[in-house]
């Protein structure tokens, strides 16, 4: 079975998604628009805003890259620099550590952004369509202001879209790894056939991407779901 090719394909797709995220504020790797929370807004208290803003003071965190673990100033990483060749950047890997680290960073930055733009409530969920466009709940009353804030803060927008991209990639790779484990564990032709049948859509390349959604709770914490299941927090 072409497990290696599946992993390679995911890695190539990840490279493309990161490259696009560094040159566009809203072009993550393709993923479904996702299902959004019924509640369109999440109120963040002033105390939570102050606490999370304080946490943002530590700019560097350790990220998993294609060149090993590195301490990165993630704001600088996502700030385009014409003097820096794009391919010289250490590409972020689709790991839970990276998703968690980026989620913590966005959690710390979001309350300050909302306060700066006078937006009293964060959207309860954010998803991205197959063109990489941000999707907000239909009844979120501050959608225009929030979109404007994102447009004026492309670094944060790129970080959020990259969380979506990495989450989609990690979810797909975990499915491939599950197939590999079950295939290796199969002992009889019947068991092998059952595993192949179970993962037929994955092997044929017809498995739809998971519906990834970014959620903000009332403390300003960002968490991620894939098909409504918790992925990272």
C-alpha cells in the first residue's frame, strides 16, 4: 500500500499551504467550510483580555519544522520580508504541538485586537471555505468590523488560517496513519480486505477533508475541531 506516497502528498500540500499563507492573509490549505456553532458570538471579559494580553508578551515558542524543533518569533515568521527568500523559512509541520502553540498565540492576541477595534464579542466559531475565505456565523452581529480588523492585521489572519491548514493536514495524515496501523495488524486475507474496504475512499483519494472550525470561548481561548470533534486546545 502506498502509505509513503500518502504522507508525501500531505507534506507537499502542507508546503503549498504555508507558502500561500505567507503571501495572502486568507489562503490556507483547502478545507471544508465547516459547521459553525449555533451561538454566533462569545463575550470576552476585561479580566480575560488583560490576562491573555499579558501572555502575549512572550513572543517566542518552540515549533516543529521540517528542519527540526525551533524557537520562533511567530509574528516575525508570518510578516512578509522582501529581503528574505520564502523558501528559506523553516516550514511548519502539521503537528499537534504547532497547532496548540499557534492557538495559544492567537488566544493571547485576539482580546487585544477586539478591544482595539471596539468589537465587544468574538465570533463563537470561524471556518474557511475551499477557496480559503473566512466564514463567520450568519448571525454574528460584528462580522463587518471583524473582517475589517482581520484585513488590517494580516499577520494574525495568516496565523489563524495556518491553524486551519495545519489542522486539516494533521487530520488527513492521522487517517493515513490509522490505515497503516490497521493494515500492518491484519493477519489474514479477510482482515486485509476489510481494512482496504474501510479506507477505500482514502486510498482512492476521494476522502473529503474534515470540517475544521476555530472556536473562541468566553475566556478568549481558541480551540479547534475537526468534524465537530476536539482537535486541539
